[in-house]
C-alpha cells in the first residue's frame, strides 16, 4: 500500500478527535442558554401537568370519560417530559461514555 492509503486506513480507525472544553469562545454562554431553555421547559411542564390534572379531575367528577382520558394522557406525557428533562445530562453523559468505548 502507498503511504496515503495507509493514512486513510488509520483515519478510518482513529481520527484522533475528542471533545475539548474551551475550544471555542462562547461556550459558557451556550451552556447558560441551554440551562435556561431546560428551566423554561421544566416550568412549562409544571403548567402542563397542573392543567392535565385539572382536566382529569373535571372529567372524573362530571362523568366526561373523554376528558378524563385526555387528562390522564396529558399527566403521563408531562411526567415523562419532566423525567426526560431532568435526566437529560445523565442520558447524554451515559451515551457519550458508551460511544467512546466503541472501537
């Protein structure tokens, strides 16, 4: 093989790229923006959960089975969204660490 082909084969196995903190300016601003978006979404989920629970209770007490089912569904989705938002850092960290083990 030629030296160029050897280099291509080596790059296919290990490009030598890894995440680096501080590589670009504005990283702290980006982290702050993402954290603010996460907080905004969590506040929205609290509101969605409160509304869903109110619809569920209203549907139950008035005999509106469709409203009750919709309230249950909304409460479940809001709880799942809260779980996902709260676990976002751990999920990304887990899969990033898992991905770095691939050889």
